[in-house]
C-alpha cells in the first residue's frame, strides 16, 4: 500500500504539470492581453506594465518564471486586482467554496446511500419509483434551472410572518447558515440523484451474490444482511464517484455561485477569464487539479478498506 501511494504521488507531478502547461498555452495563445481594455493609458504605461509582469519576454521565459514561482508556493500577482496576489484571492474565496461544496458532499452521500438501499430493497415498489424519478430530475435539470426554482420557492413564494422570504435569495452574509442553505441544497439535490441511482444498481447486484444467499440460508435477519454484509461491497461504485463529485462540486461553483452571488472560486474563474487575468485563472486551475489528484488517490485507497479482495 505504501509503495503504491508513493508511485501515485510521483505520477501526480507530471499530471499536474501537463494540465498547467496546456492551460498556460491556451490562455497566452488567445488573442488579446490583460491590459488591452484599459483606457487612457499611454504606450509607455502599457510598456511598463508588460515589463513589470514579464509580458514583454518570450513565452517560454514567462513559463519558466511562472513554474519557478509555483515551486515556491507563489501563484503570482493578479493583473486586475491591484495590490492583491493570487494566493490572497484564493485564500479569501476558498472557504466560501468549501463551505458550500464541501458541506454538500457528506449530506448528499448519507441521503443518497439511504435512498439507494431503500430502493434496492423495495425494488419495483413505490419508493423505488420515487427514487428513480428523483434521479432523473436531478440528472436532467441543470443547476442554472434548479437554482432559480429554489430561489423562487424559498425566497419569494414562501414568506415569514414578517413578510420576508424563508431564506435569502443570494449573498454570503459573512458565512451565516441562512445564506448557505439554498446553494448547499442545490448541490445536494444534484449529487443525491447520481448517488442514489448508482447505489441502487450496486446494491441489487450485491444482494444477488452467493454470499448473500448463504447469509439468508443461515436465517440472518434482512436488516442485518443489508447493513452489515451487503453495504460495504455495494459502496465501492459509490466511492468511485466521490473523487469526480468532489471536483464537480467545486467546478459547479461557477454556476452555483453566479446564481446565488457567492464570492467563491467560481466568481474568481469567471472574472479572471473575462479580464484575461492569466495568473488568477492558472492559480484556480492548479488548486483544482491538485485537489482532483488527491481525491482520486484517496478513493483508490478506500477501495481496499471496503473490499478485502482488492490489494495493491
């Protein structure tokens, strides 16, 4: 296990480097620059800005300088946010994205697993059909449709005795839970639909396995068979989703944070892309790629804990 972990960690270095290189080239080969939209700037001022940020140097030289700073943990200075480094911007926005996307994963996992198990045990019954309908709705309806529906329902239609909506329509409110409920709920609905469908299919397959038939032949109670013997092997496909789902909860912040006006990583990516802020976009890409590699490694290691037949 230790040797496998070390190999995967070493392989992560060229993976992250390849993603950074591709993103770096795409950003710099796109026509235009970060200061093209500036007004009333003389040619001398633009030349000074290009020299300050090394934009006047060859592309390969800029790339080498960026990698050198990245090795030391420096994501660079923002081209558009004066007196702010990318490290500061990411450090300010990351708690918002984690507070929404990070909180939605365990909630969706608990609800999705329970619904999937209930649907598999009650196959072709009412609860099974309801879970399948939920799965179809969550997979078909995009976040930019579900988000406004939730805002309309809980912030406009449903009102308190004081005439205000049950929940705020948007904003962060310094991290108050009232402002987190709707964006977390949106991500939970989307993730639960996927987890429940996968858990249902996996549990149905496991319940038809020979060792489950043996447990039934011994007279074990159905609840004990499901939760003690069938749950762990049935969770393997669900765990496979967690790596991609954790990343999608961060990348979905581009839509979620736009709908609910949250100051997270999604807003940084949008503003950085619009303003051609190369270092800001690259900083978010580096962070997302590193998190993706880490979660995929943790998912692979979790396989051995869930299924004793898996060895590395």
